[in-house]
C-alpha cells in the first residue's frame, strides 16, 4: 500500500485538516492485456454488474448465454475475488489464460456451456 497525505494550512476559517489516502499501486495502473482488473464500488455488485468487465477482459470470446454458468465456474476457480471494507467493495478479476482456457474448453466439451445461440 502507498500512503499519501495532504494538509491544509493551520490558519484557515475551518482550521487544520489532514487527509490521508491509502492506495494499492495496482489500482493506479493496470497493465493492458493482462486479463486482470480491479473494480471499486460503494455498493455490492452482483454477477450481472461484473459480467461486462469479465467479458471484455477475457481473451476468449464469451457468449452472453454463458453468463449464469460462468458465474459458478469462475467463482470456484477463484478468478473473481471480493474484498470488502467499510463503505467500499473491491472486486479483483484475474482471468489467467492457463486456468480459464482449460476451464472453458472442458465446459464446452461436457456441454455445460452450450455453443448454440439462444434467440430472444
């Protein structure tokens, strides 16, 4: 963690204020193409809110019809980790190719992930 502190001058109408921020360096810059991301939210995010990020991060094409099936698969792997703090919820998504490729390949082979498009 990296700590940054700022201080307002002592002689202001509101007095002296000190602000401190603790930051995780990984949140400052995420390497592009790393299949890794952090999402921060003040509210708890459900799988529907995380899905667009998972879909964009993954180097494999993911069908929208796979969303409910991948929720449990990625949760057991653990590729989506939840970190909760007071007033803040963080989600670390790490889709390592050496883990997600066999996971999806096996699910397609066992027909857990169907290859047919569902028309709505």
